[in-house]
């Protein structure tokens, strides 16, 4: 990998790590999710990065894709499992990390961290997608806990969260082998027994997919923002309210979604309401796997 690109991956990872550390110090039961989101996203910018996606603040049976709504009054309370997924990019090079916060000790959190740690250890050149998934799955079984079976890790590239190959947290038979310098994000989600997530309301996160003609002027402007300002990375409805009214934002996104110009990311909820923990790091595959999002200094 080009040395300049490597530096950007490291910088993005370290911004995410520092923001995580600051957030951990600040969190208290009773805090509003909106306050936490604004703190995290402004800290990323202050440190010279940009959010690679709106911070995900997912409570309990919500696995992912919750980001605060307009004037969100939701709070995190004692005993809640709050999954905080932070993405930072520096010139498009992404650091993606997640952790779970709870005011009390919770075995699911430790289990997620342990599964992630084992996945990181095997992230060496030549490891296949299936072997990596199996290592994480075995780690969960050894601890007697389950995983969300339809959520996966993924690869990363400039301005991109790749779907190919995805990295399921289980043995799949996929013989695609990773090589030195590949950028991957591993993110096991732990539950008391194997679980499954379904799409659910609300949808607060969108991304630009392609340019398409739409009627509303605001919709055309939002599409261009999604493409040029957010680089076709995910953005939040919330980020548009300093320019447009909530009504105009909602109308515009409806038009854009109907035209396949943007894609929405609905909240993902465990189908039986089981509580979920999550841990995630970004890793550069190597003989010594490099975890870019681990706090270095
Ligand atoms: Co990720």
C-alpha cells in the first residue's frame, strides 16, 4: 500500500479511537442519544476527519442503523446496551469501529470483544472468508453465547463499504483468501442465543446511489449533496435540517428513494427482541494484523 494512503487509514482509525475514548468518559445513564451523536460527530470534525456515516446509536434489541431523529428525546438508561458505531474518513480512507456501552457489567459485551479479538488474530494473508467466519463462530460457541446470523463484517476501500466479499460470522465455504494490505472490518454481534435481525422503522440514514431526474428542487439539491458533499457515503436526515425543513427533507427523500436515486438504511431489530452487544475494529491484513482503530497513544 502507498505510504500516504496507509497514513490516512491510520489517521482515520486514530481519530475514531480517540473519539471513542472521549465518549466513554462522557457517557452516563439519562443522556440523550441526540447529545451523544452531536458530540461524536463534532469531535470527528474537530480532529480533522469527516464522519464516514452518521454515528449509529442502537439500543438493546436494535442492532444497527439507528441514528437520532429530529429533536430526538430518546435517552440511554441504566442497564441498557448501547451500541456505538463510529465511522471516520480522511480523504475517503475509512476507520470503522464499534463498541457497546452499559452502566452495568454485561457478559454479552465481553463476549463480543473476545470474538472480535480472535477474528483479528487470524486476519493474516491467506486466511479465507470462511476460516475467518468460523474462528469468530467458534469463539462464540466456546463462550456459550449466540451471534446475529444475518449481520456480517465487510471490506473497505476509498469512499466505500464493500459488499464483496462480505465476512459472515460463520463458516460459509467461501474460499476467497485475503491478502497483505486488504482493509477489513470485523463486527460480531452477540446475543444470548443465535439471533436474526429484520428491517424496521425508522429510516434516518440514506446514501446517494445514482443521479436521476426528480421534480422537487430540494430533492435535486439533496441528491447533489449526497454525491458531492457526502461522497456517496451514508448521511443522516438530521444533517439536512439546518438547510431544509423536516417536511421538505421527508418529501425529497421519498421522491429520491422512489426514483432509486438514494438508498435508505432502515433500523435493524432482533426479531424476538433479544438484546444485542457489538464490537468492531478496522484491520489491515498482514502477518501482524494492524488494528487501525485501536488507541495507540
Ligand atoms: Co462496519
